[in-house]
C-alpha cells in the first residue's frame, strides 16, 4: 500500500551507509522520533 | 540541508536512492565530504530494485530511479506531510523546517496552525465558540 498522510508509514528494512559503516536499518527502529524520509534519483547527479 | 537545525528538533533524516550502500560510501568519500565538513551526517539507505520507492509511490520504473519524494513521519510512525517533485528541481528545507515546527507545536498543545504560520506567530484553539469567529482571532495579513 502506498504511503498516505494520516496513515502509518509503510515499514521497510534495507542496508544503509551511515558514518563510515554499512548496516541494516528498518524504519520501525526510529519510532519515538520524527523522521524525514527523502527519496532522490541518484548519487553523483547534480541537484 | 540544515541538518543541525533538524537535529535540534529531534528529527532523524534517512535519504533513499536506488544506489547500493557501497556507492553511497564512495559518493560520500569522493564528493560530498568536499562539500560538507565531515561528510554526510544522516543515514543513506539503499533501495536497489525500487521496492521502498514503490511502497511510497515515488519509484519511476521507466527511469529505474526514485523521484524526489519527501515524507515527514511522526514519532508514532504516522505520515504527517509529503511532497513530491520531478527530478530537475531540488527541495527547499526552510518549508520542511516550518512544517516540522508546526506539527510539533500542534502535537504539544492541541492548537491548530493557520496557513503561512511561522514559529512565534499566533495559533488557534479549536472550540465550538471559535466556529465562525476565526476572523476575530486570526487575520491572514497579520
């Protein structure tokens, strides 16, 4: 199901790069905090 | 992005693209660390195959990339705001900050936040008596 305002954000688990390390993260790990999830077309592009 | 300001508001940032975690690492090392002291401070997630983008309605299967989508998620995990742009134009984080401050104000006080609100400006307390009387409390020009 697509994300909608007022509804629980769809959970996902994936690998991420953070502070020099590659680790597995889930959106659910961040319950209790505000989260900004930012999609963008790709690394090494211009904007 | 004004990451220190977001941190002050208790906000975690997760960026997502279809690049692998290794590409994120190299991009950070080769380029971004030359634009931002200490490199990228936030979490760079990998969406190879576009499954996450598909869940959020921002995966473009023709281009094979996630388009610019920004989702503001509250501490309960609920999406409070979203913005989606086509690729040529970047975002403006001033509006993102304003929205976070407005939602945090609402969640802390129960007050509602009029159009164009900025921190420190007046808000409204919803009540039966307020119906039809918003004009006494709030004028768009003030």
